[in-house]
C-alpha cells in the first residue's frame, strides 16, 4: 500500500549546472549532496532529488513539481532577470496563481501562490 509521496526526482544532464540553478537561482538548500544524486528537503515537507543519468532525459512535457511560494510576482521578476525560461506565465485557478518555468536541464517546475481566502 502507498503510504506517502517519498520524493520527486528529476533527471539531469549536468549536476553542477542543475545544482547552481536550484541553489543559486531558486535558493534551495541542499540536504544530501552527491555527484550522482542530490536531495533538497523542502520547507513544510517533501523532497526534490536530482539524478545525473544517461538513462532518462529531462522533460518539459512530463509532470512537474509544484513549489509553493510566498510572492509569485517577486520571484517571477527575479527569474526573468536571471534569464530563466518560462513555459507559462500567470495561470489562474480558483485557489492559486501559477507560473511554469524550466530548470537548467529542461524539467518543468510549477511555482504556486495561494490566493487569499475569502
């Protein structure tokens, strides 16, 4: 039986480049660094793992991790300045606003900000 989501894994081509993106551009703190497998424990729970492999290719069309952010507009501005590729800007749902970006390897990341409750 499934107990919980253990982690989200992204294949990466260049681990150094990918780590620079997640640590410098997004500001995540590495929890388990390794040349082939690097993990980021996320605030509030969850884990993102980067896996350097030639067996799988990064994909912008596959499912993506959704990271909740406090200020989507400020982060969007920072990422635009850093030259990050945007797949979709400001998608509105009944409960949140989202922007979809690509990491340095071509994996999709959803940035998600909850709307204030009425």
